[in-house]
C-alpha cells in the first residue's frame, strides 16, 4: 500500500494542528520501515542518530517546558521526556489526545465542528496505532492495532 504524497501532506498538516509536537521530522506521516527505521528505540539508554537520549527523566506529572522532538508524560521509565523515536511517546500522546477531544454540542454541530472532530479522531487513531505497533511503520501499525480485535472474533 502506497500513500500519496498529497495525502501524507494533508495528514502531516492535521498532525501539526492537533498535536504540534508531531511537526517533528521524526513523526512525519507515514512512518515506514523502508526508511531505515526498522525498530522502536528503547528509552532505557537508547540514543538517536544525533546522540540525543531517548528518555530524559522528569520531576513529576507537570511538564516543565516543551522540548523539540520529545513528549512529556508517564511512560515505561516514569515521568519524563520520551523521544518520538520511542513507542512510549505515542502512548502518552494517545492518552493526552483522548482526554482533549473537542466538545461539540448538538445545537452547534456544523461543518467546521464536524471537521475539527474528524481531524482530532484521525490523529488520535494514528497515535494509538503507533502506540501498539511492533515497528515504526504506519501500515504495520494498522495491522497491529487490528490484531486484538481479530483475535476476539476468532475466539468467539
């Protein structure tokens, strides 16, 4: 499956609007194992190609400042900054996006409100898929996200 560049550009623009940290080149849609990144980086001692740590310990649940290419929150090593090369960063983003869904009341459910809700939902799904993906690849991430559901169908 190939993603058209125009579609990728559209999704990347939505990602930047919904979660500005996703403007990072490390998060650009689509993630693909063919780009050379065939595994998530372990936050425990892992480093980027530039030598940056993939985890920087934090002081608690309140985010002190934003750091480019990092998401602050509770991950596998506790509170801190998780680089976008880690799966933990997407788990944190997914939880954050779930709790910040745009509110739309039925009396003001217009085209603009519907668009905002749809965009938020699409980016939340991408973050969820990445949070459960075995490798940093958006096509594989969709398959991995569907795996628990298909297992339930087979068992039923």
